[in-house]
C-alpha cells in the first residue's frame, strides 16, 4: 500500500449547495463513503491532495483515508468534475476490506506498429475486471506490432493478472486492424459526398414542395 495514497478526511457537518460551495472555496471535496452495510459517511477531502493522487495513480487509486485518526481503505466509484473548470466537485467512495475483490474499469493501451498498409481503429479503450482491491492494475497493454489486416483483438485476448476475472463480454471488440484506404478510395469518397448531399437536398425540396 503506497503512502502516496494516504489522504486526510474530516467528517462533514454542513450540507446543502451553499455548504458545498464553501467547501470547494476552501479547497475541499465533498465525499460520501459507503459500503459493507455501513451507514454512509459524509466527508471532506483535501482537493489538491486528492487530485494529485488521481493524477499519479489514476481513478482506480486505492486510498488510505485518515478520518480524524481512524484509518479506512476506500476506492473512488464516481468522481464528478466541473466540465469547464475541471475542479472535482464531489466523489463517491467505496469501503474496501483487505483480501476482497472489486469490479473496476481498466484502461487498455494499444502499443506497437501494425503491418504497412493497414489502419488500426480502437472500438473500446476500457474493460471491466474483478480483481484484488490491493492489486488493481493501472492499465493493460495490447500490442498490434506487425498485425496484418483482418486482425481483431477482443477483451478475451487481454492477459489478466493472477486471480483476476474478466467481467466484460469476452467478445467485446477492442482493436480492429483493416486495410488502409488507397488514394483512389479517398478521392471516390470525396466525389461521392457532394452527390449524396445534392440527393438529400433534392429529396427535402420534394417533400417541402
């Protein structure tokens, strides 16, 4: 367990939108800690410290909360971020016990260069797995090095750590390697686009008429 993921938390005593705004103004993140049939606990986390942990360890970072002297393991389950300021506005935390498994989404990273003349597309960039809460991988790497057109990589092809179980559909397509379009194909597409638009305009005009 990394000391870098230790985070001080205080019990929240004020509620409502006004209290939340004041908390964020004081660089605090309102949080709810729940799970294991315990009563939800309303907390305040240090915004800068929490953001630093997420940048360093990702959104699946296992936290060691120091709740006014009481230590508790927790895992972020939902993080609400303001779309413009990117400030963390609220988070839900799940109580975690040593030795238990949790279901998390893990990012899939594509590495390597496929064979010449191919185009690599990514259909999904995360998979769900059930894994030991104390050993959550930061990401999974899959290589397309030298892959020929027609190669498809699914969730079932990802190598999981010992003890981990795939939760996502094994047939979920992650990566598709296809033949790259030729210059002639691109020209044909460009020529077809105006024709298609003209046909749509004519159809609309006929409907309006």
